[in-house]
């Protein structure tokens, strides 16, 4: 139960029916936040100043949280270290990544599959190996496509070879571009899949990660939550908010990343609340206003 007894639940005051986006949810029931990271808590390597006060506020109110990311280039262990370097305490139990989504899907839908061709980083491939899967480049049963900032052309071609020969393939997430604070464009998993589709004529069998509901279903199961006890907070309407709506959770859009207020207001179904940044959400949490942390 995320360490929260019913008697200890703190009401999330000031969140129901935010004036920016009238809510159909009773947001005072929230016991757990699913938090997007890049664009919500930080940008690239830069932590937003509002992030630590927000997390301290959740701790004060004894509201749980899970960090979400569609970036499959790092393992859970790597993300824990990444957050700790930013001064954010985290453990594996606080993480849900787009690498964990295909692992859950394979166990659920393809329990007999063990041999994979993985187009992804060494960190991602190691996480699959630790979960009991074998990399096989002679006769794989399935291809997994992820995000690799150091993608090699030869490996892309090899994945295309197996896909063209009819091997089923899945994608870790749909994002075409990875956010960054550097002067470059990071070609992400969705764009790699578009190249593979153009070359082979085949789309992935399934695209996991946000907004696929399996991402948040795992958190609901892990923490024994009902959907109306969870709020998804993120900066993308078409992943974060869409995922929340897919499972019946509340969706809170922050404007510190990709999406604009106009996009949030135009979305159908739209977010239950729109805030400028995570700091505004802190101010809406009642007991943590001002200097009360």
C-alpha cells in the first residue's frame, strides 16, 4: 500500500477542479503520483528548482510517487544513479521505465519467448539479460527496438534484416525525439521504427512505454492502488495525459516541457489540471504552502 494506511491519507487540497482545466476527477483522493522526469522534474541535466520542494511536500503528506520515463537508453539502476546525482533520493521501487514495459509484456503475452535481437544500448540489453532473456543473432524469436544515442548503422541494418524476414518486433516507446537541453536533435525510438517500417514495410507488433496502459498498470498493481488514487504528471499530452486517461487515473499537465496550454485545452480527453510547473502543483497541495516544508 506504499506505506500509507487509510487513516494516514492526507487530502490533496486545492487540486479538485483547477480553473485551467475543469476536472471530472475528485483529486483529493490521490495517494500516489506517477511523475514524468525530463520536461517535468528536469530538462536534460538541469534540475528544475521547484522539484525538490515538491518531492519534500509529497513526503510530508505521505503521498507515494513513482518516476516514469519513456527513455529506454538507461537501466533502472542507471536512472537511480542519475537521480541521486541530481540530489533526488530514489530506489528501484520508485522507477518505471519503457524497458520494464516490454519485459512485463513478454512475460504476459509471450511467456515462451527467450531469444531476442535487441536494438538498444548496452545498459538496456543488460537489463534484459538480468531478466533472463538471451541475445541471439543467429535465429532470434523476436526483435526489440529501443532508444540508442550511439546507434550503429550496422546494428540498425541487422535489426531490419530480421524484421524483413518476418520476425515479430516490438518497440519500447513511441517518442520520435528525445528531449535535451543541448543544441542537437536526438532521434528517438519512434523515428527509428519509422525508418525500419520504410525499409521493411512492417510496423512493430506493439509499441509499449507511455501511453500504453501497461506502464501504469504495473504501478497500480505494485502499490495496490485504484485508478482514482493515482495522478499522472507530465509535459506531453499524447503520452502522459493519454496514459492517465487510458486507465482512469487523473492527468496533470505541466507546461515546463513540450506541450503548450493551448494543446492541453484542445486535447480530448484533456488533462484534469494544467499547471505552469511542478512548483505550482506544490502550492496546490495544501499543507506544503509557503515555508511550511
